[in-house]
């Protein structure tokens, strides 16, 4: 059983589908942690993603 004092992380693999051709085009790996409300994405990963997008994708 998972208690609220523990930070338990889990990876979820989500397929990426092309609905037009009904084919699998890739996968997405999602990291989430357990809360009393269910599995949620870690807040620090969202902050990291914002910084990454600003520094790596917006360069000329």
C-alpha cells in the first residue's frame, strides 16, 4: 500500500496513433507520482520542461 508520506514515481507508456491511417507512429513516456487524488505529473518536471523549451527550442 502507498502512504502519503512516500513519493512513489511510475512511468506510463502512451502510444501515439495516426488516426487517418490507423497506425502506430511512436510512443510517449510519461513520469507521474502518486497522490491521494491519483497519479499526477511531478511539478518539477513541468518547470524543467518550460526552461528546456525556452533555452533549446527558441534559439536561432
